[in-house]
C-alpha cells in the first residue's frame, strides 16, 4: 500500500486525490486541507433567493479535464450551458458601451465584415488589424510579453481598445509583463506555423470549417458549463467520491521533511497541527508561496523557483439590483473596460444573464471586478469604499440611479491570482528538471501551467498519473 499525502483541498488537490483513488494500484490517499471546507477560491454564497459565486462562475470545456472529471463522478447532468439569449459582450469606448466585434477571439480576428463594421476601432486601426495578414512572423523563439506580441501583430489601437481589456478581465495581469508562451501559446504556435493569426484562422477553417465558424461566433459560449446549483454543490459532489477517511479538514501542514530509514528507503514526514504523519509520496497543491515555504529545506532549488511566481490581488463587488433601474445596455453577458478609459473597473459580469437560478425575475446580479496587477492599491480601500466605487461605476457606465442595491457584498482575493510573467514557461521547465530528482514529490495547481478550473484539474490529474507511472516502472 502506497501512502500518498495531497496537501491542499482546492480543485487541483481534489482532482489529484480523486484520480489516485480511481487508478489501479494500492494507493492510500490522504487529502489534507487547512480550512474547514474544500474548493479553495471556489465557493458559492446562498442567501435567500440569491446565489452568488465568490470567484469563477463557470469553466471551459475546450480543455476537457473539468468536464471529464464531472462525468467520472456522475455530475455531468448537473452542468448547464450559458443561456442562449444575449450571447455578446461589450467594451467601454469613450464612455459608450459597444459590442465586442463578432469574430474577435481574445486577439484573433476571424470575420472581416465584423471588423470593418465595428465602432470600437478607427479606420486606421481596422486597416492595420487586417494588415496582420502581411506582418512577417517573428524569427526569435524567445518569450515575449502579450503587449509586445499584440501590438506587433495587431497594432497599438487594437491592443488598447480590445486585447488589453479582454486579457485584464481574464488574468488581472499587466500585459507588459504577461508571458505569451505561458498564457496564450496557441497564438505563438500559430505565428510560428502559419505566419500569423489571420493565416492561422484560414488554415483552421480549411481543415474544419464548422469548428472554425463556432469559434468565431456566439456559438463559442457553448464551450462553457456551470453547475446548476453553484460551484459549492459541484465541489460537494466531487468530495462525495473520495474514499472514506481520505479527507482531513482543519489539518494544516507546517513542515515537510524527508527522512531515510535504516534500510535506506526515503519517505516523507509531515508535521501538522494534529501531529506527525508519514507518507511514501507527497503532492502539494498549495499556492506558490506556501509551497516554497514547505519545501525550502528539503528541495531548496524547487522552492526558489516556485517562490518567485508573483501573485496579484483583486476585489469583486457583487451587487443585485432591479433590471428596470439600469438605463445602460444589459443585453449581454458583461462588459470590459480598457485601461485608457481611466476607470477603476476591469470588467462587470452580468452573471444572472449567463445562468438561470441566480436571482429572481426582474433583478440582475452584477459582479464588478476591481484591482489586479495594475491597481494593487484598490485592496487598500475599506469594504464601504469599494461598494461606493462600484456604485459610482454602475451609475457612470450603466446609468443606475438608485442609492443602494437589493443585495451587495465585497469579496476580496489578496494575492490569489498567479502572474505568468515573461519567461514563466522556461522557469517551469527548470522546475520540472529539479523535481525529476525527487520522483515522489509532485506539485500542481494554478501557479504552474494554467489558472482556469480545467487547467487546475489537468494539473492535479497529471500529478497523480505521473506518480503512479513512476511506481509502476520500479
């Protein structure tokens, strides 16, 4: 029987424990979580008729790992797609809300007519954007920032008006330091293989016209799913699939050591608030700083690399208001605000437009995103001040005139979003090289190869499978 400790009960740790428990082999898995609940940043607030997510409210299925895990645990039927109506998003442009051009996916233009017809770009910017077809591919294979890549291929105005706010809304990052290789490798590969983004789309359309059309249209929203009863309900369903005795809540690991017994066999000793526990292998699914602290004595090289991963902070002000009290456009799934607009808002999600059952009819749940890597000072404000800022944003952008929301809450995420700065992919390769010398230690989570729920699930599954493969080869 191989004893495996999984440290951290976020979605990555859950995926690790579930994968190991379902693999062939004699694994005794213990999932150690310091708090009194699993899920990490994922949590649903239920308050009377309201259901509000504290962080992510859905996950993508294009990377299938979260969907596959749901299927394996019998939870797929509880997942719902976004509503079929209002499948569009808006961008703030000189104080006006304009639709994000159909066929502009992250940073890839796929519909010429839509680009030519948009009011979010000047005619010069439109021609510069369509001229991407003739921009030569970059010869260097060194990593570059997202800002560098986007301005080089698409032009400054398209970057400022569309790419920057889209990316800020996803990663709460500084585009000038955000790594293209680590966050959007598909576009780096597209340029390398086909010579550019438009050329890459044309090649994809030639290969699979139907799939290319879906990616370029509102049908891409079908690639998302949300738990009907909220993320906490989904997490409870996953947790129910763990073996009896596997999950140990309120158990904080404070020290990890690597003793060797009298026969020369290496093991792992974990000092917790409940005493010492011994294991044959350890999978750590904690944030980068906590991981580095635990392993600074036993694997200092790995700890140094992991400890250098920076994190950004953000705040979400959730507000439920009457739909009739909003004069601005709410016939979509949300809006993004370019930095050049000079507003504190990164984005506003019209969450209840996307998924049913969040609020009663006649009301709308709005989540105002503030802070991020470029505005760390936002977290210095009190809750009352953040609510006032969000209130002013709703008034200025959406024409809201009421004094107080029907329901409101401030959700703080201090240093919760990993920042994949330029060179991140190369540093993760160095980390992998170091960890090869310690095959009974695996690291997984948002700090390494993707911040989304599917990427975290994949990270945990990969850690479990590599651990099992290592033992099967011995």
